[in-house]
């Protein structure tokens, strides 16, 4: 496992020589992180994207790929069959994508979700957007 002092800051501040307009931030959900690291990363990404102070992640599209990952299996008791992790994947995608709008309203704009069950995540995202943007 990779050892981070602050997994969100450490992943987000890695320097690259690519123009900002070509960058998509992928925090690497599930890669070289334990259960707590993945949960902290998802929570931290969501929280920092909700900030409006021009912080580290402001303006970057985000790629999240929690689909059927092992940490979801550990949490829901489905470690042997990844296909049974779709409901957990939906929850991780909905919460992980909060605050991704460049207009600073809640929603999933600016979020790229890598998933296996596209329909389930799309349906959940449509419902989330409708609820968050209701008058």
C-alpha cells in the first residue's frame, strides 16, 4: 500500500507538465489504498470540490472509478462477487460526484464516472440532479 500523510492533498498536488485545460484529475480510487484510504479520499474529494475558494481541485474535471472495487465489497460483505457491488458503486458515484459543477451549484457536471453498470449510475445521477436542483 502507498503511504500518504494526507491522501487527498498528496494525490491532488502531484506536479505534471501538462496544460491545465488538458488535465483531468483521477484520484485513483482503489489503487494502492486500503479501505480507510479509499473512504477518506472519496470524502475529501467531495468536500474539496464543494469549496468555492479556488482551492486545489477548483476547475478540474474529475474522473472517479469506484465501480465494483474491493473496498465496496469489504463494506457490504460481497468480497467474492464484484457484480454484486453495483448498489455500493452507485452510492460511491453519487456522493463522490457532488459539487462537480463549474457553476457552483450542486450536481455532477465536470465529473466523469467510470462504471460497469452504466444504467444504474445514470438513473441515480438523474434523480440526484433533480433533487439537488429542485426549487
